[in-house]
């Protein structure tokens, strides 16, 4: 599903953020990416959805090599990957419905399909009743649920989340985890960078730990492994 082979990333300022990453993530896996601040977690994740291009190495998503991708083909591959951010990144002038519908409008789905699919995902995140609200009328947890709905409305096989619970209180964070679990149960591969020790140690999954741009640990049903 996702394969990284000898991936290196040096930023233009000379910072070496990834130093030879090799990993394979199978279809349907749920993976936590952990490590200290500055370890390279975000860079790892950004390379996975081609927000950053590796300096060297290859990243295969369902057989397509992201590193070799031409600019004009990036959108097509991005559609296979739902992305969830710590700070939600919703469009403030669009309603909840419109934020979620956006990705489907871009690919010119019919209005009927759009309505059906958006309502389906809003049901999944339990926000159907907020469809007409604007992001600033919602709590942080609700905004994150909208952003998750947006990330899966295209039915991507892979969902990538960069500290999705980072801005949320613990109780709200658990609600977000339930939704990500549901998406995983429906077959999506989920990769999630997190600093949430409680979640990692309670909902046991594969844990990939990154330090200094290298994978230093990769365990099934692993532990968070750092003090907070
Ligand atoms: P983490 O997500 O684990 O905190 P990052 O991937 O954000 O780590 O950062 C890894 C290293 O790369 C850090 O030293 C960081 O300062 C650096 N870095 C991240 N993004 C950029 C960028 N756009 N330009 C230059 N350096 C960056
Ligand atoms: P399909 O939904 O096309 O019949 P699957 O059920 O096998 O195919 O799901 C394929 C992908 O679609 C999954 O990885 C998942 O991300 C997404 N998906 C499936 N059902 C839903 C749904 N109701 N809401 C959001 N995403 C879904």
C-alpha cells in the first residue's frame, strides 16, 4: 500500500529532516508515528502525500512512485490520500456542507452524488445537523470532525493525520480516535503522527518511532515510549 525506500529529505536551508527511511505499510493497517519534536514526523507525513518531495529515494502509494510524479499528476494521486491536520484548515467562508463537498466539486461529481456522499460522511462524524453552520460556529472537536469528513469524502484508501488531536482536550480527542478507528474498520489505511501518549498506550497499534530523521523503533502493538 505505502512503501518508502531509502527516503532522504534535506530542506533548502540544509536541515536534514529524513536520513534514509525504509518502511512498508500494508493495506488496512493503523500506524502511529511518534518521536520528539523536530524528529522528522511531519516531514515523513508530508512526503507521503507529496506536500514535500524527497531529496532521494522512492515512495510508492499503491504502486505509484510519488517521487517521480509529474506536477500535473499530483492531484490525481492526492485523491487517494485523505489528509487531516492539527489545525483543521477548513475554509472559513464555506459552510460545513460546502467544506466537505469541495473535493467532490473539484472532480465534477454530480450534485446528486455530492449530496449523498457529503450527507453520508457527515452522518459518520455525527454532524449532519451542523451542515449549514460555518467553521467558526463550531467547537474544535467539531471542526476536526468536519475536516475528517472532508478527508474521506472521496473514499481514499489512505488517510494521513498529522497530530489530529493536538489542539483538542482529552475527551474530544477520544471522540476523534473513535472516528479514525471507524474509518480504519471500513478498510482505510490510517497513518497518524501523534504526541498523545495516552491514546498510543491505550489503543494499541503499530508504532513507528522517528528520531533524527531515522526510524529507531517499529513495533506491532507498541508503546508511545517517551515521557511527556
Ligand atoms: P516533527 O514533525 O517531528 O516535529 P519536522 O518534520 O517538522 O519534525 O522537522 C524535522 C526537521 O526539519 C526540524 O529540524 C525542522 O526544523 C526542519 N524543518 C521542518 N520543515 C522545514 C522547512 N520547511 N524548512 C526547513 N526546515 C524544516
Ligand atoms: P466502496 O465504499 O467504494 O464500496 P470500500 O467500502 O471497500 O469501497 O471502501 C473503500 C474506501 O472508501 C475505504 O478505504 C474508506 O476510506 C472509504 N469509505 C468506505 N465507506 C465510506 C463511508 N461511508 N464514508 C466514508 N468513507 C468511506
